[in-house]
C-alpha cells in the first residue's frame, strides 16, 4: 500500500514537472514573439489554399496546349514547373509571415 502511494506521488510529480516545462517553453516562445493565434494561422492557410487552387486547376487546361506544341521532355518540365508553383503556395506557414497584430500577447504573470 505504501509503495502504491509513493508511485502515485512520483507519477503526479512527473506530470507536474512536465506541465511546468511545457509552460516554460510556451512562455519563452511568447517572449520571443513566436506564438500566433489559431485564427491567424487559419487565415494564412486559407490564403495559401486560395492561391494554390487556381494554379492546380489550371494544369489540366494547359495540357492540351502542351501536348500539341512540345515534345515529351518539354511537357514533363512544364508540368513539374506548374506543380512546383502550386506546391510552393502550400508550404508551411512561419511565424514571420503572420502580421504582428496576430501574435498572441499574454499578460505577464505579475500583471493583473
């Protein structure tokens, strides 16, 4: 019985220490200005998807022109370029790409 209580206390201490460590990481990120709101990330990703969609949809329409006018290697290169441009629009969002107004500003712990 005593060992079970000791084990439970140890598990709770570990969980507490893990939470404190995670909170410290969040605090450091907040101070460094690397936190953004979920809304800002969703908006930025929506803009990315909006930019990629027409690029992806234009690929099939351009195929007829490519097939008629060019050889196999040129067609492959044109397709790779078009796909790379669309994929670039979907690259991961970085904190630098979100405006400063979207950065989470949490009050300091000593502020009320």
